[in-house]
C-alpha cells in the first residue's frame, strides 16, 4: 500500500523518519538544500534497504542549529 505524504492531517507528527523529499516539503526547503546537508554530514540520516531516511528528531535538531536570533539575522542581510 502506497501512502501519500500529507501536511494537512498532521501525519508528520506520528512519523519517526521521512524521506529527503518529504523532509524538503515538511520544512519548506528545496530538495537540493536537504541533499547538500546530507552530503556534508550536517544532517544525519540512515539507510533501510535502498531507502534514505531522516529522523524527525535529526531534522528538528539541524533546523535549530541553523536558527539565528532576529538581531543577527537583520545584520546579515
């Protein structure tokens, strides 16, 4: 049974891990950004068979590392 990812029904709150494509949709980032983070090791992942999965906790931790205080964000741009 093929389950379609949906952000409308809070499905992600019950998932432990998502594919890179789903991580991109979930975060609003591009898939290239997700794959670059995976390739650099900044975003940890695991392989199950042929599937690459990103734990929701790892995705959350990675996003927290990227977060900048508002004052610093205003000065950067």
